[in-house]
């Protein structure tokens, strides 16, 4: 697919994450902007209870899978904020980016590429991820894509890799890894990754693919000195076990 030139302030192309029966589209920016996405006649905003978000460099817009799957195209629209005053705030003119989208087909074989443990490397995983070219159907990022959560800038690697491979043209599935739970910004990571009902584990269906996406947390007991009393993943995994039971109990809806 032909990917247009990035407009000003956008750091990467969008990343379209599959979550439940929705897509969560993430976009990092270099400046404070307000963002929305148009799909056909529908408009979806990055907002907090009706207020468009601008005090962030990572924007997330959630929309129904079926809408984008049917339209096979979406347009990112944004305005750079000049002065977000209490009255008569000022912003620049709209900038737009329109991209084609290829949903996963409902049956048959698909091309899936899997990357884990990039640890903030970007060029190398992006080069490897070109294996299927435009024939890629689903990208899976399976943990430790950032090196750690000690620096919030590490989270940019997620979209840099995903968008570098997909160009925003096909779905991505993301799972948190154990190194992602380390550092002062680990608690902020849900602002930079797809979540469902505040959780980093969920199911999703995209075309013929059904996924149970789990988050096992750390790889050693919570009492390990390496974590310095900062985690409670034993209870977190018990919570996930109950979630798995609920998925099995509702298998006909999954």
C-alpha cells in the first residue's frame, strides 16, 4: 500500500490495536494537539468525558471494528493548540491524514508476524517485520517492546515499531511483558497501550482470528528483592484466572 507523507507534528503513522470488538487507534505527536478520526459518516474523538484531550503526546481513539472493517479507510484529523485558554482557546487549522485499512478476512489462511523483546530497538524489528510486505494481516507485539518503564519516552517504541511495520493499514495485538512492569512509569503504561475496562488482559476477535491476550506480570515471586516490594502479581494472576473461567463460561459469546 502507498503510505502518504506524515503531516506536521505526527511522530508515526497510527497503530490500530484490536481490543474486544473494537479498534483502539494510537497516535504519538510532538506537540499538544486535539484529535479525532473520521470513518465514513462517523466521527470518533479522543476525549475525557466530553473534553478533547491535548495534555498528552499519545492519543487514543476507540471505534467499533465493524465500522472500520466495512469502510476500509479512515482519516485522522487534528489541530495543534496555540493557547488553551479558559475562554476562546486558539488552535491552528486542521491537518488530516487519510489511510486505507485492510481488515482480517473472515476465513482462510492469514499472514501473522510476531515480535517480542525488542527492548527499544526499532530499526531492526521494523526491518524484520517487512517479511510479508503488504500481505501482512496481523502484527503481534508480545512483551518487552520498551526496554523498561523507567523513562516514559521508552513507550514510543511501541508505536514506532507497529506503525513502522503496518503503516496503520492492518490490525496489531499487544501484550505487556515483564520488563514493562519495572520503573517509575510502569503505572502510567496503560495510557500508552491498549486496555479493556482498565485491564491489560482481554479477548479480541478480528476477522477469523480470536485471541485471549494475557498478562503474566513478572517472572519471579513478588518477594524477590529485584522488585523492592513494588508488585503484587500473584493476586493479579489469580484475578486473571477468574477472567479465564468467565471466558470459558461465556464461550458461546466469545
